[in-house]
């Protein structure tokens, strides 16, 4: 199962054409987007499949999921523990017995870890949490392991680059991962190939 996650940057960020080109080159099984605006609904006209967008409460941008399959069940939307500024949600896609959570977590380093624990509690035993975690340092999420790239994925202006875009897995194993060209966004897309984990 090949996943791609990309924070598009909603103001002057990555374009629909850049996203469509990435999908055409990589042929993923699922694409998970953060800061997606209504313009990206046009992805279905270019590549078919299914597209679901969930704006963050009170915002013009939010999370989105694209699948090349036209009949994938729509993701569940789960409200997360939120800070005082931005209310957060996540999308959870169920593919058989595997749950995939698309996230754009808060910046607070205690709050975003609390959000991760909340998400982990509602996911099935085999699961992945992927997206912009806004997290510095270890995730400290019991039962989950890192499966995404270990290199920096984000640069804001002239500040030190950070590894904010991650993939955490439980009951799955990472078989490959990569970082793609960031285009107009301040985040690089990450690609992760997952398979069932070997029995321990």
C-alpha cells in the first residue's frame, strides 16, 4: 500500500497541476492532504477516483483524501482535543482492517502528542497516522513506530528546516519511504509504502 501525504500550503502554495503530476508519476493507493482548499476538488476531473475534503472548523482549508478507487467508503471525521486558536479534526479511512488517519496537528508540543494518543485510541489494531504533525522530537506514542522519512520535510522562510511530516504505524511495517520535490509548498510531500508487519 503506497501512501503520499502533502501539506499544500493554502496561501500561494502547491498547485492542482503539481499535485496531479505527482500522482501521475507515483501512482499511489491513497493521497492524504493538509491545507487543501476547494480548488483541489478538481483532482477528480484529472485522475478520477474519489475525493473527500473536510475544512477545519472556521477555515477555508483543511484535510482531504484522494483514492484512485471510485467506491472507497468516505472517511470518518473525528474532532480532536484543540487549542485556543485552531480547532482540529482528523480523517480516518478504513481499508479492510487497516485504519489510516490523515492529520494536521496543533503546534503545541504537549497538545499534539495528546491528539496523537486520542487518535490512536479510536484506530483499529493495524493502523497508520500520517500527515503534518507539527512535532519536534520523538512522538512517544506507545505501540507505534516511525515508518516515514527521517530527513527534514519543511522550511519556513529562513528558519532551520524541520521534520514535521511523519508516518507512525502499528501492526504495519514500512517497506520504503521517500521525500518528493515540494513545488510551491513549504512542505515536501512524503511517500510511504506499507505492508502487514511480521508476527512478533
